[in-house]
C-alpha cells in the first residue's frame, strides 16, 4: 500500500506532510472543509470512498 504525501513549499523550504489513511477502510483521504454544522468552515480529512465509507480525521491547527 502506498503512502500519499503532500509537498508544501514556502520561503524556499519544503515540509513533507503525511496524509492520513482512513481509520475505517484504510483508504486514501482528501482534505475537505465542513460546510454545515458546529464545525462549519473547519478543515478535516474525509475518505475518498464517501458516501460508502464515512471515515473522518480532524485537522489540528498548530
């Protein structure tokens, strides 16, 4: 199984950020933004298999 990564570049430096795998189906996840509810506007990782799989990982702001 491959591990997906995102390469973020800022100020001529690169930080490697690992994308989490789905806690329910171990599939790939994609960064999304909540459109409704108590967490409206906040980022989270949702499973790419949605709606068959509803695995979610919250993004923690540093």
